[in-house]
C-alpha cells in the first residue's frame, strides 16, 4: 500500500512539473504570436517521449548496468530516428497566419511575410532540444537512484545497529541474572528472612527486563527505579551496608535507552568488597540541563581478580554507547590498585506529558 502511494506521488509530481513547464512556454508563445500551432503540441509530446524513453528504458537497462557503449550507440540511433524519420512528418507552422503583437498586420514587408509559409528547424537545434531533455531525464533518474540507495544504506545501517543491540542485550541479561541468583543463593544458604523479599525484588527486576526494555527508549524514572531495586537486592545480602552511598537527584522527566547504566552498577558491586568483607561503593546519578551525569566509585581487592567473562558488561555498555549516542556521550573509566571509577555524561531526551501521566498511573 505504501509503495503504491509513493508511486502515485511520483507520478503526480512528474505530471505537475510537465504541466507547469509547458504552460509557461505555451503562454509565452501565445502572448508573442497570438496563437499556438499543432507543431507545439507535437514537439511537446516528442520531448516528453525523449525524457521517459531515457528515464524508464535506457538508464535502468543500459547506463545503470554499465553498458556505456551500447547506451551511447542507442542515443545516436535515437537521435537519427527523430531527425530523419519523425522530423519530416511534423507539420510546419504557417507564419502568415501568425499575428505578432509588435508588428502591424497589414505590413507586407514584415519579417513573417518574408519567411513565407514554411519554417524548418535545423538539425543542430533539434539536437540541442533532444540533448536538453536527455540531460534532464538522466540527472533526474540518477538523483532518484542515489536517493534510493542512500535510503537503503540508512536502513541497512539501522538494521545492523538493531541486530547488534539485540545481541548485546541477550548477552547482558543472562550475565546479570547469573550474578543476582548467586546473591539470592547466598541468602538462602544463610536461611535469611530476607530471601522472600529478595525473590520479590528479583521478580520486579525481571518484569522490567521482560516487558519494558523492548521499547527503544524508556522513562528515566523507570530506569533509576530498576537500578534502586537492584541495589536493594544487594543490600539484603550484605552484613554491613554502611559503605554503600547512593544519591539520585535532578529532573528525571527524560528518556534513556533501557539497561544502559546497570553494567556500571553491577560491576561496582562485583568488585566493591575487599578481602575483609567491607564494601565501599559510591553511586551518584544527577540530571542537569537534560544531561545525565553518572559517577560510580568502588574499591578493588586483591582477591577479586577478573575472570575471563568479567568484562562482558562493560564492553557491552561501551558498544551500546557508541551505537546509540556516538556524539552525545562522554565516558571516562579510571583504575588504580585500590579503586575503580566511572564517569559518564549523556544527553537525554524528554518524556511527553502523556507518557509521564501513564507512568504515574
């Protein structure tokens, strides 16, 4: 349906352009000579035929397929056919019947009287007219082909980005789930009363991951609530949570790519506990003038050496930021013997009033 609609739009544009072009020429001709001859309409039809013969046949079947020699030979034969076959059949205008506005009708010595009844266009002029419409059709078709290929290129690039993001998400979710189940397993082994609360919290996290992250963008309030639930889940298993400092401030009425920040938080909890069991993690999320600022700091212990798959989350987030926010983010990661720091600034998108109302409901 959309393809047919686009074709009808193209046909309509072509029709309007031809009507406008030949209306201007015809009006000028009429104002000068007080008449329009049959030759004008015949040559108009020939010009349109030249345009579309090149536009619809020669260019797609010869020029675009790089059959340049055949294309040039065909153009030469086409020109000779018009000059030698079609031109002699065109009725010549009768200039004595014209009544130019700038000459007196009874003037026997007028230039139109001296011209007589016949006027034959020289082959060179015919060549110029044909060349003009061939050039017009060629440029129009090549521009259309370029525009079409550019749209296809953008579509392919978009599909590539979508497929890469889908792969990154499927890679991230099992990694996150594995770490979270380990936390609940630890609570269950201790027969903690918080095990039930942890399971409910996990169900909320999974609900968000299953039903919310399918959207291209989600409200920042939902994303930060998801992060807070994740942090609460870890707080349940820690003996001492005094070393965990979380601060979320600013206007959250924006949109963000889902699961964009969780890898930094997850990484902090994974490596933020030293060999004595002390946890030192600082998380700050602030929004100022539609720019999100994320700061994460955690200690590093000797015993928490990274495994082969430990960098999956951070590598994912770097790839996603490069794909989704190539010019709208700044990421700085610093690490020394005792600490790991992340700073991210990100340009956000606003959430409509209707979306915020639905979210509050």
